[in-house]
C-alpha cells in the first residue's frame, strides 16, 4: 500500500486497489473502536482547518467529527462572507495563511482545479472536499466503503449512476474507483446532463463497459446498486433549463414495487426530490448508513495522512 503520510488527497485516480483495501481495513477498525470508546488520542495536538467556499453539511461536519474523535483539534474559516475572502483575498493567500495555523487543510471551492492550486501553494497536506464539478475523492472512498459493506464485495458489480452526471463531482470521482474493479456501468441521465465525454472515453480506454440510457427502470433491473444524485441547480446558468430537467428520475415506493427485486440505493445527499421519504425504510436504502460511514473513512484518511496508521 502506498503511504498517505504527508500526501494531498485531490483526485479519485490517485488510489490503487491496494490503497482502497487498506483504507477499508483501517476504516472498519475505527468503526469497531468507536463502538467501545467515544474518542481516541491518535492525533492529539494536531489541527485540521476546514475552508469551505460552498455549502456543506456532511463533508465538513464529518471531517471535523473525525478529527475530534481522533483526539485532534479543528479550526474553521466559517462562511466566505465572514472571512477575508469577502475583502478579495486570493485562494493562495488564504491557504498560505491557514497553513501557519493548521497541520492539514480540507477545502471545498466552486472552481475545478482549485484544490490542486491550494495544495501547490502550501507545504501541508490538502484534502479536496469538492472542487466545482471536478472531483470529490473522499466521498468516493466512503461510497466504496459503503458498497463493500452493503454488498459484501466490490467484484462483478453492475452499477446505475443516475441524475446529474454532467455536474456531479461525486460520480466523477466514484467512477475512477469503480473502474479499478471492472464494474459495469449504466449512466442514466437526461441528454443535457450526460457524463462528460472525456470521462467516458477514459473509462472505455480502461476496458469498462458503459451503457448510456434514459431508461432508468431497465438499467435498475440489471443493476446491483443505484447511485442517485441531485440535479446540481447551482451549476446551471439558465434556470429554465434546470426547471426542464428537474425531477427526471425519482425513486419512490411505486418504482421499487415495479422493479420487483431488492436493490441497494446510495445517494451522497443532500436529496431534493429524487428519493421520496417513503423509501427511507426500504432495507436497501443505504444512504444514511453511507453518511455514518463517512466518519470512519475520514478518520482512516486523517490517521494515514499523519502517518499514524
Ligand atoms: C455532494 C457534493 O457536495 O458534491 N454532497 C456531499 O458532499 N455529500 C453532492 C451534492 O451536493 O449534490
């Protein structure tokens, strides 16, 4: 396994199968340890800084919780409006400043490539928590951890990815990891929200079998797993276009009845209307377990970055 000590986490393609095996093992150890104890002391004295230029609930709070459960401390820039970003400070100057106080930075920013830009500007590790429509590698790792737990294996998977495949950074990162396992992929989206051509051709070069379709029921009936995503309203320049495509694919009780088989349902959350609340009690609805898994996976990543695992 490649050591993550002192490394940045920027892109799904930086991980090998061996790395993922290691991360899964370490995360499940933390999952077990947290059943016995509320918190550990592994990262005592270390400080994590969160720097979020875009809204977040799960990603920021799970990183902060992970750091605190490991005995470390957390500082946060807070909202853009309340920081010097509002005065026009550049990203580079902001991260340079934060690197004087913290030992690791978790950043979310609307511009693709911004996390790499931040990482290049500072000597401490930077974790990409979402760079525009680019990547969200730690989400992909917690998704993989969840798939492994829910389905028992990562081999011979058939996965339907559904919704905004154009703008959704979680699917852009997750396909990188799934491609290591030769998963068969259905991309289900409205024509205007198709997976970017560059990602599709990269996957095809790796020998991944891909079917692009608008027929959700057919794709789901052939899949072990459906990965639902939110239509990313904030990425649309034309809101009438958003109105046209919103609600394109919805999982509700009726859909599951028609499907006539059990299926695992993941979603990075937040959801808008793509999964109705009645689905939450369905045994295959794994999205809140997925949220919990984010904590263990981020504990694993932080402990590895500091060379403690
Ligand atoms: C996602 C994101 O921010 O990319 N959320 C998350 O991190 N769990 C998905 C989304 O916003 O739709």
